[in-house]
C-alpha cells in the first residue's frame, strides 16, 4: 500500500535534451523538464491551453537510459515520486524546488 502514497504519473513533452552528469560522489544523474498541457473553454467559449513545466530527475541506470533514448520534443510517460528540496542561492536567499524522481518511463513518440 505504501507504493500509492507518493506516486506521480505525467504524460508530456521533453523541453530539453537530457544530459547525463556524474555527481561529486560518483552517482549518475539526468535532469529533464517536461511540459504537460491542459485545454479548457473559458467563459467566452474560447479554447485555452495551459502549459505546466515539471522538473524531472533520474539516477543511475535510469539516468543513463533516459540520456541515451530521449531527446527534446519526445512525448513520454514518466512515473515516479515527488520530492521537495530547499537550498540557498548565491545571493543567500532560501529557494525551494519540487522534482519528480523517475522510477519508470515510456517513450511514446520519436
């Protein structure tokens, strides 16, 4: 039952090419941005599309696979868990981010 407590699934388009990096501790990391679109009719009867951008992170073998198989513009399904982080930027301001850590993915288009 714990597998359902923090689970995210997105279908969207990659906004950038994945880039594989190695952390200082030697772990493999790939970061992506995925756009999801939602369309609806506004009160005037016009269709409006809203785009949301999501930060996605993959580690180790999943990071390698994403970097090898995906490119900007691909449509993908991403499944993972939501992780919130905080850090202090160069100006000393505390910042917050939310990332989806990938557990599985499926390429829908080439």
